[in-house]
C-alpha cells in the first residue's frame, strides 16, 4: 500500500467499527437475530436510528477518501461531488444523533453530563460542516479544509470510543456510569486534538517550522598578501 493511502485506510478501518455495528442493528430491524444490546430501549425510534446509521456510514466512509491527496488532485470533480454528499450526510448524522439523545430513554450507564456532552458535540459537528460549506463557497480553501477536518474528526469518534472503552476495561474494569462518560468524552476530545494537529501541520507556517534551518552564509576568508 502506498503512503498516500495509509491515512484513508486507517480511517476506513476506524469507521468500520460503528458501520459493522450499525449493519447488525439494521439487520435486527429487518427481522434478523438480535445480537446487540438495548434492542428494547431503542425499538421505539427505529426510523431515526436507521437515518442515523445510514448517514454516519456514508459520511465516515466517503470522508476517508478526502484524505488521499494524490487521489483528490487527480479527481477534482469527484472531490466536489463527494463534498456535496459529505456535508448533508454529516449534518443529518449529527442532527439525528441529537434527536436520539432526547428521544431515547437514558441507557444503563448514561449520565446527565454525557447528555450535555452529546448535545455540545452534535452542535459543534453541525456548525463545523456548515462553516466548511460557507468557506468553500467563498473560495477560502484553508478555512474549508480546517472546518471539514474538525467535523469529520467528531463524526468518526464512535470508532475511537471502542478503543477508549477497551482501555478502561483493561486498566480499571467494567464500564460504569463514570467510565462511560469518561471514555466517550475522551474519544471526542482525542479526535478533536488530532484534528487540530493535522490542521496546524498543513498550514504554511507549520510547513516552515518543519523545514531544516538554512546553514549560515559562509564567511569569506581574506587572501594573504604576498611580501615583496
């Protein structure tokens, strides 16, 4: 695999965690076996959940390919078409998640703090994607890139939450109410921090800092004057 595809492949792998879980939930709604927990709790909101799963799947998988610079440069038309799908799917994913936050009864380990975090995250993701759309309409491509990276990082945090939950389980034990709040919030914060690092790294100032310092100019050595 070329270096150009390492990041997209990693993002696809991260996205597959919630995508596979969502596929199992869709199969359950279609009459398949119930293999995931909370089936009874979420059954009353089947339609919003289907909308959320489909929009998250499109957003996370399609967005991963926007991080392949070579592919994006060679397919500028595809990049624009994908962007027109990416922004609406991301906004729908965020708003449907916000709807489910209030429409579903709290889970066994959900807290009021986590509810507040979910509201803030959904609002931030929606705002980021809309700011990215406004920026590209103004042809402010650096701002467009930054806002889209922020929105995408928040949108794929469900994959990161699987790893933070596993780390809690190994280090501390079974997830509790506190553990669920910490692991989910921590995953969003981690993704947000990585997004800001990527954005900063791509700015012209960051590129200057990464270049090696130029060597100092050579000092001319005076020639010896021959004696007569």
